[in-house]
């Protein structure tokens, strides 16, 4: 790396670090599902053995070892585990920078693309948790970088390194095996058979584990089976498969288009051929048809329904007018107006259509002089990026549910492809404007997410300090999951999944009917409040 490359990278990391300071992800409490992953990590730190709860569907082992190293060094707390994720997030940004540089993306577009990735709402949110998204994407990015160098430099050592990194990714999430598909296809297409053998052998290891040692690929085989059990149901036939594929495609296309807005909005400036324009209209109509059916059912974006409806699942990160699952009783105080949700939905349809009909890298004039070597490397980078995103999206069909954070797992690699196809000489202003909007949105709302969680857990701790028994407090999903569900088995979770019996104290976003408010905890710059409700006599 040259000196100016180092300055560029340090500058981007500094901007991202300032955002993390603003977010302030402190606090010794779980967020989302990371209570589950923390328990497994601390069990390993104490015993040196993998011991998971009954609800760990992912393979997780690589993340557990990483978190245990931090636990041994800095102590046992959720705060330490979040810092371990932040370290992997910073490493991921560095790897993205190196891939963009090797692919020949010029400096200014490269910085825009790096920041678009760093402030992707799901990536920024996940960076401040101990969820599996960032460790998975980090290992996947390292694998792609190694494969790119291996193909570029014709060095098998890099190909083997890519295979090892891909193995690390599937020891976070089983879907990491998709990181081998695009490299294998490229190796076969270019008749690099020794490389293909190395990649194929790694794929064979995964297949062997899946068929003969499936318990090694999940924390809880029973929970893992829940995610793909629809494939074994007699009612799940070709029509149902097509329906699921259609719905999942629409969800992913819209979420990717929105979350990568700084890199997708500039696609409106691409000069498309007549054939591409002809394709664009039916693609938009296909997406629109599904979206309009959800609007008619009362569910414009952001998609979130509890109880479940129409393939829409609770657990999304982009909900109402905030980031992070809103896991308390009551209505979040800042709700996106219905008209704004409609506008967002229809805009996402257009953006998704633009994304789906993106041109090839060669169709966009590159600011640098063309050369055979540069075009070859750019072609390899584009093929790895787009191929991984396509295969990752197809892999989503293996799961019986979809939530918006899967858009990061399946399509993070598009940061490289989009940086190569954008006509930067015409679309730079739109990209920068969109980047500013997304940076402010992601930073502000992830900060608010941590603010209301700190308020929620302060309320919970104050109740416990008064001697209130745990079983009399409804503190939201994370409180119940960490302190109660983590000790249950699948049978008890099925019994409790339809909700808890009313409890004496409920921590909520609003005053609840039949309760009296006994305490309020302010949070955020918008003046939100967390309410402690006690049931009326």
C-alpha cells in the first residue's frame, strides 16, 4: 500500500469510528439474539468445549472462539463481545478497500463505495451487537479477496487461503458454503482445474459434514431443522416453492436497493441498451405486483407484522422510523407516517428494478485508460461479486423465514460490482448526496436504538434492585430470552411462543391499558420515553 492509500483508509475508518462514538454501544446487556451467542461464547471460555442452548440454529463455532479470546483478555460482558464485533467490522472495511483497489476502482468512487458499505444500516447496526452478521461478512470478504488475488496472480496459495476463509464463514453461518460457488465456476470456466479441485474438495468437506455430521454444522440440530422443515412437508410442492422464491426475491431486491442506496440510486444514470430497457419494465411490474398485494393487506414497507402475516416476520431491523427490532410492548413513539411508507415502498420498487437490470462492468466507461490486464481483473472481481450475491440470494430459499438483515448476508458483495458499473462521471453527485443521507440516518437511528435499550435495561435493573422477582417483570424479548428461555428446551418454547401471561410490571414504549405508570426513562434526542407500567388492582 502506498502512503496515500493508507491515508485514504485511515480517513474512512476515522469517519466510521466517529459514528461509533456517537452511537455509544456501551452497556452490559444483550441485543437481538446475541444473548444466545454470548452464552455459547462464555461456556467455551469457561470449559473449552462448545456448549450451545437449544435455540442456536447457526454453526457459530468460529465466532465463539473469537469471542472467547476477547473474554479471556478483557473479561466477561456483552460490552466486550460488542467490541470484538467492532474489530471484525473494521477489518471488513479494510478488506473491502483492498478489493476495490485491486479491481481498479478510482479513489473517489472507492471512498464512496467504502462509506456506502460502512454505513449500510444493517452492517452498522450489526457492528454494534454480537450478532452473526459481521463475523460472517468479514470471513466472506476475506475469502473473496483471497480468491480474487489467486485468480489475478495465478497463485494457488491464495486460492487455498480463500478456501480456508470460506470454511471460517460456514463455521459462523452454514450458508458460508456459497462463498465457494462463484470461485469454482470461474476456475472451471478458465480451465484452472487444479484450483477447481482445491475449491471442490473444500465443498465436498461441507457436503460430508451436512450428510453425516450435521450436528457439527449447528448449535442445536433441532433448531436448525426448524428453518428448513418446510422442505419435508407434504404440502410444500412446486407451486409453493415458486411462491416462496418470488416473495423472497422481492424482499431481498427491495432491501438491497434501499440499504445500498448510495450505490443503487446512481444506476438511474446508466445508459442502457434498448433490450435492457425492454426488460426493465416487466421486472418492475413483477416486483410491483407483490408489493401492491402487501399494501392492499395493510403492509407497506418497512415490512413488519406481529402476529405474522403474508410472509412478513417480526424481527426486522428497519421498523417504523428506526433501526433495530422493537422488542417492547406498546407502539414505538416515532412511527413512519403511512403516506411516507407508501412513497418509500414505490421508490424501493423502482430502485430494485434498476438493481436487477444492472449492466455489465464493460458497459460503463471507466475513468482510467483501458488495458487488457485491468479489464481481466475487473471482470474477475465483477464475476465473484455478482455470482456470490446471486448464489447467496438463492440460498435464502433454504430457510422457512426471511428478515431484512438477510439482505446483508446474501448481497454484501455487491459493493464491488456496483462500484464497477456506476457511471461515476455522471452520477457522482447523486451518490454523494445519497451517502450523506444514509450516513446520517444509520448513525442517528442506531444511536437511538442503543439509547432506548439502555433506558429499558436501567428500568429493569431498578425493578430488580427493589426486590421484584424476575417472573413478575415483562421487560421485552431480550430480557425473557436471556433470563428465562435460555434455560428451556424446544417443548417449553413452543408452549410459551404465543406470549406470556400478564405480569405485574411491564416495561413498554407507552402507557398500557389496565396499568398505571410508575416510572419514566427518557432516551434519545427526539424525546422518547420508556414507561414502567404496574398492573392496576
